């Protein structure tokens, strides 16, 4: 059984307040042969400057150190790609470092950028992430991605991540879904929702107006997961600029939005899911020992935690984040979230890891309508809307950029700029995409606090990025 010391479970503390000043991103697509990777990074940085009414050259003059995330050197056929991008952005001789944590690379890049400012090393940092996944066929791309699994233990299962998640989906469906066909339809509803929201996002790669039946009739990749249950392979870039308070104020003097407070926490877990050691469930502030006292009675076979049905890394990221920022109940204290929906089943698992629902009851977050922009059951705003960008299913999974894209998305809600950015006809035209006649502004009205989850592998690394309007913090700085 895993046991932790009190020192290991100590809640992190930043040495000074840290702010997200601006962010930007490129178009995302399956292939962009007309754009070099460095051009996509320039696009993201240029957008970040425009968001605060600043010339790109002026924005760069504030940056002190840089953190670059890209997952797979194989895709771009370039080792030390961060040095290439750093050079092309004109940021030499500033210090920079590359970050690689699989699918969580974007979130981990933000983690490093935030810590650099919190420590006092830098007053302004750049977090930039990208991925180039169009220079290899899809089957080879899947092979390269799955090399991030434990090749001694997971590769024999099929050497494709959908296969790894299919095993977890089977186990979850057996224990918590009780093998009911209705649970499989709930998974399909997630895909319908996320591809549907992608229709209103000009950055998004896979906007689709589909039905549950379309998902259930799409080709099987690894049963019970089908093609429309799986995330995208993408090309694109995203960035964020992280600062201390004085620098944030100086940089936003002509900005239409205020800087946002930012915190990032992280957790990890073994690449070998079959070897996950048993432990007690780490409780979140909205849970008590009684929450899980009768799990075995309600869900036979559920008592071995974390098993195949949850992600300890996500639970630990939340365990550190919630007390750090003052969250008592995420469904009450947060207004919008972006979650790592690599597969529809991982979305449900994450609901429980984050305490949106107790373990075993994640499907209710979907079925209740709480996760929608507008609850389809009540016609009222959803209690805690998720993945309004379209997520990894509908928008993109350009791995190194994904966690930063998610942070950009939740920031636009807190800045009350989602509609302005995503509804801009010039942006739709620039990206060569047609704005739908029924385009809908998905701005979450009055949003003050938000969270993004960046996730790797079968839960090997997870980061939780929390943003808050500085006038609506949940706890005072110590």
C-alpha cells in the first residue's frame, strides 16, 4: 500500500502572487503544409500581444526567461526544437528550457513558467507549446505517441493509446457502469457535446454536428472506444505570458482586460497501470470518509484504489490545488473548466478525480446537464460548463500546446472576451473556415474562476491550472 508523509502532502505555496497577463494561439488542423512550426509559434505570440493592444516587439522586451513544451522530437525530426523556436522568435540570448511530460506537456510548461515567477527568478516568463503531427502517417503517429508508455509492460497490449484506454473503459463500464448500455450512450453524449461546441470555435480542427448514433456507429478502434471517442492528432501552437504583479500592471495599462491570478499544481503516477499499488483515496475538501464508506456495496469490485478506473495523478493535482487557492467545492467555486478529454472515458474518470462527483458517479455530471453551456434538461446555464472549446475531441490535441490552449480558453471567459475572440469574422476568414449561420456565443456569463487539466499517458503526469479574477479570490494571500 502507498503511504505518504505529511511533508509529501504539504500544500504548495507560491512565494509571491503570479499573474497570467495574456495568451494566444494559432489555428489548429490535422495538417498545415503551408506553415512552418516556427510560423505557428509566431502566430501565437503575435495574438498574445494583440490581446493586450501591444506590439509583439514590445511584448518581447518584457520577457526574461522562456519555457517551451513539445512532446515528440520524432514528429518534427528535430532534436532540441525549443532552441530553434527560441531563435526564430528572436529571444536569444535569454535563458530557456524544454519541457516534456507526454500529453501534459502544455500544463507542465505553464507549471515551470509560474514557478520561475513565484520564486523571483523572473518577473516575466513565456510559456510556449506546439506540436507538428502531420509529417508522419496516422498509424506511425500513434506508434510514436505510444512510445511514451512503459514499453516493457504496456506495449504488449497493442502499442496504441486507444488500446490502453479501452482496457480502462472496459473495467470502468463493468464496475461503475454496471455493464449498462446507457453508460455507453453517456460516453457518446460527451463526443456529441464537444464536437458540437467546436463548431463555434474558429481555431478548432473537428467541428461536427453529430448524434449519439453517429458516435456509436463510427469505426471501432479498440472496443468499446470508437473513432469519435478519441482525440485528434494536430498541428498548432499556443502561448501564455506569466508575470509578477508590478510587471502585469505595467503590461496591461492599455489592455481591454485585467491580469488573472494563476496557480499550477502537479501530480504523477506509474506508467504501468497494471502495477498500481493499493492506497486509501486522498480526500478533497468536499469529501469525507463517509463519501466512500459503502463503495463496495454500491459498486462491487471498486475498493482497490486507484486501479484502472481513476487517475491518482489528477486526484493529487487537485489535492494540492484546492486548499492552495481556497476551493471548498469545485462545482460551486469554479465557473468553467477545460478537461483533458483524450478519450470519452478519460473525461468521465477525470470528473471523479477532481471531485465534481464522487468515484463511481461521474456519469451524472453529463446526465444531469451540469457540464453543458446550457443545460439541455432545464434550458438554464449549466452549473459548471466544461470543454466549451471543443476540447481534445473537437478542437485539437497538438500535444505540447494543449494545456496552454485550455488555459487560453478559460482565460477568455474570465476576461469576458470569449465571444469577441471566437466570433471575430476576420479570424474565421484568416483560417479559411466558414462561420456557421447558427454561431453561438458560449461566453460563461459572470465567470470569475476557472480550471484546466492537462493529462499525460494513462495518468502518468497531470497538472491543474487555476485562474481567478484577482477581485474574486477565494482566500487571501498569506
